[in-house]
């Protein structure tokens, strides 16, 4: 929490300075001040651009794109996109795995802007591609930065996104057909969602569950998150460009009625 308090103090100081230095002082506007402060910070896109042929879950068909109208012929361009909801950097809504829970159009808007927490285990994943996030990793983060804020978005940094867009490198399948990529663990997810009260989580791989589990079509960790009526983001990018603490994350996606998932645009705002 210490890093979060310091970041908030810095934002308040910047806002005060901006107001004091203005030539013509406008009426007080807290939202205007907040916007000025946010815009003075660095924006990092945590999203891969999606297109046909990108890495995706093994059971999903490839995307197709058809140009229906062109500027040269018609004076405007319109493309037709056909892809599954879980395509590219995407949101998984609770309804993805559980009937009766939230669809993407039912997610509270306040749950789309959150404190950003990055658990960095990229060195461990480099040494062991089957690395599973541990409770000790969470405690190590909290020893440096304080307790994980309530309502945070927790991202697992493994640098697996640097393998994008090589599907074979992301899957890291061996000669026996076993996937080898890092993932979460149930004790960590229980700690984060049930004790720390986080809002959502995300990762750079195609799945919440590690490759050793998804090889056997075991998606129980993803089911746990969604079963708590929380959402997650898969196939994040550029987590190496954001700090472990002190940032914000803004998750956006189209409002598909009754949607279970959709490509998302995820943006970090960092000091």
C-alpha cells in the first residue's frame, strides 16, 4: 500500500502545482484536475493487435477478414471481421464458464479502472517454463510495496508475450505433445480474490492454467476465477514496460450483448 499512497500523494501535488501555476484560474474542477494529472503520466498499451493467424486457444478457428467496400471504388472502406470472442488480447467474462453469471455487458464500469499490480516472475519463468506462481511471490511483492490494494488488477509478468506472434513458441510443445508455459496456482488465486479482494487478473499466456494442465484440457483455475463472478484478461503485452506498483490500468472492450468474451484494449497509466 506504501507505493500506492506515494503515487496518490504525487498526483495530488501535481494537481496543486498545475492549478497554482495557471494564468487564469478556472472554477474548481476535481475531474478536470484528475484528467490533467493522468495525462501528464506515461501511457503503455498492454494489448496485442489482433489479425488472422495470431496465437490462440487450440480449439478456436482462425479469424477471417473480408473487405466489403474500398475507398478507391466506393469512397469509404468497410471490413467484415469474423473471429471468436476469445481472440487476441481478450476479456473472459464469468459467463464464459458459468451460466447465470456476468456477461461482458453486465460488468460494473467501476471495475474497469483499477490500481495495477504486477507480479514479476519473468526470470523464474525463463529458467523453468512450467513455473507456477506461488504465495511466496505474492508475499515478496508485499514486502517491497505493501499490501495489495483492494480492488486491484493483478498481472503475472512472465515475458511470455515476447514470443508473440510465434504460436509454436507460445505453446512450447515438446515431442510428446505436452505444453510447457507458466501459469497461476489455486493458493495464489484464493489469496488474491478471497483475502485481498482484487477485482481482476491477467497474464501473457493463452491460459490461466499452466501448460502442464491445459495439455490435459484442465482449465480449473480459469473456472475458479470466473466462478467467483470476476473477469480476467488473457494474452497481455508489454508488462516489462510498467512498474510493479504505483500504476493504474484501464480495461476496455465492446459492449456485446450477452457476450462471454471479446477482444479488449488494455491501457496502463504509470509514473
